[in-house]
C-alpha cells in the first residue's frame, strides 16, 4: 500500500527551480533512500513534505489524503515525523524533557508523556544521557535525540535527513541498528536522505536518485549504484565514461 | 529545572511553604511602620508583574519590552468605570485581567508577526502608543491629570493580604502551567520554534495561550496598583522605564525561566530602589538619591556578565563560588 505519494512536486526559489516535477511513491513499511549530489534538492523535498516551504506546484498525499497545504504542525500530527540535517535540539531542556515535549502530541497527561518518553529513550540508547541538557550532548547523541524526538510523536512515516553524517564508525553502527529497528519493530515507514553509501546501500529497500531537482532513476540499491547517470552526476561525466579511470 | 523530574508533578514544596509563611508573618514584623509595609505591598505588585513577564519572556521566549501596556490597561480598567460611572475600582480585580487579556490578544495579532528583537520593539512601541493615547484623550481618561480615588482603608494590612493572595496566585498558576503540556510547549517554542512545529506543536496557538495568562496577571497587577495607590496617570502606569524596563530587570536579576526568580528579583529591586531613593534612609548625602537608576543599571550589567541565569538560575554556580572563596580564605 502506498503511504506517502508525491505528485509532480515543484519548488521555485525565484528563478531557481530546486525541485522540478518530482513524483515518487513510498510503500508502507519500506525504507526508501533518497540520494543525490549536494544541492540536488533532497532536503528541499523534506521541507516541502512538512510545509516549511510552500509548494509551487504539485501535490502530496499521506494515505491518500492530500496534505499539500496543511500547516507544519498539522502534518506532524497526521503522522509525518522528521529529523533535521542541522539538528535542532531544544538546547536548555534535558534529553528527557525534549522527548516529553514531543510525546505530549499524543497525550495530555504528564505521566503518560513521561512514560512514553521513557520507552523512546531506551529505544534510542539515550538512557545514560537522559538528564543531560540537550545542548551539551556530543553530535552522536544529538543525532539520536533528533530521531527520538521524531519517534515520540508516534509517526507513520519518518523522514530522516542525514542522521548519520558526522558520526564515528561505532556511532554509525548504532544509528543503522536503530533505523532498522524503527522499521522492523515499530513498523514505521522511513524515507532517508544520506550521503554515506555504507548506510544508504545497506538499509534501503529502494533508492530514488535525483540531480538538479529532477529524478534520474529509482530502483533497487545495486541497480541504482550501477546506473550510469547516477555515477555521472556524482563523479562527473569523465569518470562515468571511464576517462579518469583509464588515464 | 533539570533536577528532579520526579517532583515535576505539581505540589507545593517544603521551601515554598516556608516562603508562604514568611510572607504571612512579614507585615506583622513591620507593624511599627506603614512605610515598610507599603514597600512590602510594592514587592507583591512586582512579583505579579515579574512573574507575568517571566512566563512570556523567560518560558516562551517572547521578550516583551512593553509590559506597561497590560499593567496600564489593567489599572485603567479599574479606574475608568469609577471615573465615569462611580463603579468601585475593586471590580478591576475581576475586569482588569480580562480587559488586559483582550488588549494583549489584539496587540498580539500585530506583534506576533515579528520575531526576536523586532518583537521586543513592537511591544515597546505598543506600550508607548497607549501612553500617548491615554495622555491625550481627556474626554475618556482625564488625560495627564490622571484619575483619583479615595482608597478604601488606611491600614496596610488588608491591601497586603489581598496582594499576597494575588501574587501567590500568579506564581502558583504559572508553576502549575509549567508542569503541564502547555508548559513543555512554551519551552519548546522558546528553544526553537521550527523544531517545535515539527513536533506537532501549534506555535501560534501556544504563544497566544502564554500571552493570555501573562497579560491577565499584568492586568491584575495594574488594577491592584490603582486600588492600593488611589491615583494613576498615563505617565505612571504606561511608563517605559519605571514599569516596562524595571519589569524586565526584576525578571533578569531573580532568574529568567525560574518559578521564584521574579519574586526574588522583585524583593531585590524594591530594596535597592528604596535604599537609593531615600538616600539610604537619609543617612547619605542627597545626591545618592539620584543614583538609583545608575546603581540598578550597574547591577543588571553585573548580573548579565557574571550570572546570566539570574540569582536563582545560577544558584548552584553562586554557592560553588562562595565555597571556593571560603576554602581559599582558610588557607
């Protein structure tokens, strides 16, 4: 079943078209990787889905309900959680308070919010730092907190924006483990933007590649990795045609 | 705040009971002097105003530079029905808060479009505009002549205890809110409005809720001021320095974003102001009396530089430093 659908989505910033006519469907329970070189419009797509930016044209559907012109908080309530590439912890609150603030979207009671925050804290390996101020967390913890906050809103679809960037190898493995568990144990559909190929190739069921705001290909990770246009857009046409490799 | 999430569900702590008892006893300690009792009543008014400002600025991140607007509106809500129709100003304790809320809401439509420093300037301007309007529209407000009312009692005791109930109402209502969902949402908005929206928080709605509660208590404080003082004019109740700015200083010195910070700040502010205004009770030469703005300014600079969290916000830091000093003296 299609849970999230983008239909001919376009975003213009003045004369620049950051996202150009992109259509994609996300199936319930899958992990969809969204890849593309810097500036290709990946984060812009996320910002369009949860309405940080107004859509120039095109439509967005969550479970066949159009959500194109709703407010950011309404979209979060309907079940699209997201993390930010530039993490946005609530700095002067503790990790637990951060997650509780998110958990209040499902309950009005202090105790219920605290209880569901506790589950998320354990899930994301944040128990040790639960009473630290979010602003004093190292980057690995901040990235996990970002996921934890989104999870605490009990989303149906989770948009992960470079949650693995800047992590050391151990943290990276933890992050991958958490992301897999979110899908396998919680059954949450995931769309993930990532530059680290180890992550994206390992965990994605399907990959959607974009460059200059348009779709170049989509399919299974191994197919996409071999796709000539993808290699070209990442490494230049010389490399793709074997120019540099032969030189 | 971070310590003791367990005690986070609302209850009155032991320390708070001590504070309440102390405040009940204080006027009797100063029974010999209505002057000192009057100062205590001023502390209570500043507790209301400071707490009100703190909810908006300290907890929700909306730094208002125009709290005099709501204070003044509350005061005039008590005074105008009396001036025109001889309706007792005491009704202001009911209407003052409500009228201030309505004004706050209307002003909010304009100033909530602004963020950060622009919001501060917007609130400052709105208070100044009200000051000018209330000063010029003689037919409505009696202009700069102000409104005079014979106060109900000579004794300070009834005023003190009514003020105490109101001040405690302000502090504890804010404490209760900060332990609830709304409180968490205020803090989220303060920390990062965009992140808050992504968590499903309707930032606009919760900013309005915060404003409603904040302006309510500021309006009540204004109405109580009118009832107690028996005289108001626009220059007094809409004053930029004496109300709006001092309100901010009360919040900053006591501790922004702490429940009891504004109460402590109110006490410090009234003591400092009165010490200097009276030239240390007449013991110092008279030029000292003109220094109180300066001293207060220096105090604020000191607090911002060395303990940005205010006295309560940085309490742990302060006690640590004191212990360190003591240890060094011992050597």
